[in-house]
């Protein structure tokens, strides 16, 4: 795994989740009760295993994946503290989405089969409203552009009128970065899609980041 750090225009750091950054990831999630006890493992294992695990076991499961560089995502750091997190990676890292019944009914042509998926965000409750999620999304898209581009899928929970933080990212945030709505997967999830070329990415800030995985399909 590449260990690349970059500085944003706001003076924040972007770093990939790795054994070296586990401690700041752990501190961020502990502050937020493991994000409902999930520890961002929901999309990384079969639902049966997720449901069997306790909150502590999910943390241990996540730590084990990180120790083997098998948990893709990036952290937004303010000094020595993480203020944001974005889980994303090659599409095959997140087979859970392929098992959604409504997703299975979609007739996706070969040229639109996803190379990448963006699944989750977490922003420190003391830094919400500061654009941290957008910054993390920009960094994820920059990484994708630098690693071959391709079709990117996102699955925001779309509940009009809800004021609760959406850990999937908001549909409006993805739209502002060029994602288009594809289909509703049930009543809550909106499948969105963006094609990122290998030499142009529609983001405000370009950053060099590294993560697990090879090149996508552009």
C-alpha cells in the first residue's frame, strides 16, 4: 500500500487508513461510539457475520483488516487528530451492494460496470458544517483519477427533510461533484454514478493519495 500524505488548501492532511494511522481512526470512532457500533465494517463482510458480531468484535475485525491493509479508505487529519473519514475502494471490496435485491434487477451494461465504490463518511461532530465530507470526497475522486479512473458508484441514503447526519454522504453533495442519479434501491438508498477519466476529474482540489488496489476500468 502506498503511504502518501498530502496537505489540503485548508491546512488539513489527507492520509490513507493503514496500520500507521489506525490509532487516529480508532480515536475518531471511539469518540462517536464506533459510529453506532459499526466501526465501518457493515460493507466489508457478509450480513450474517456482521449481525453475529458484538460492537467490540466489529472493532477487532476492522483492526485486523487494517493490519493487513485490507480496509480501504482515507482520513482527514487536523494535526494529530482525525476530523473526517471516507470509506471507498475498488468495487470488489464492497460486494454487499451487489447483493441488494433492487441492484440485482438493474440491467447494467458492461461499459457501466463499476470499478470503484464510495460507501461511507464520518465527520467529527465538532467539525460538522466545515466542508470536511466534501474535502474527503474530493480526495477520494482524486485518488481514483490517479489510479486509472472508471465508473464510480455511490449509495447515499436519500431522506428529504432529514436533519440527521447521513453516513453515506448526501445526494446533493454527490450531485455537486457530477454524480447522476441512476435508480432508487428501495425507499432509502439512491444509486448514483460518475465516470472518472484517467486524466480529468471534476473536483475542486487535486491531491495525491494512495490506497489499496490497482487501476480501475476507465
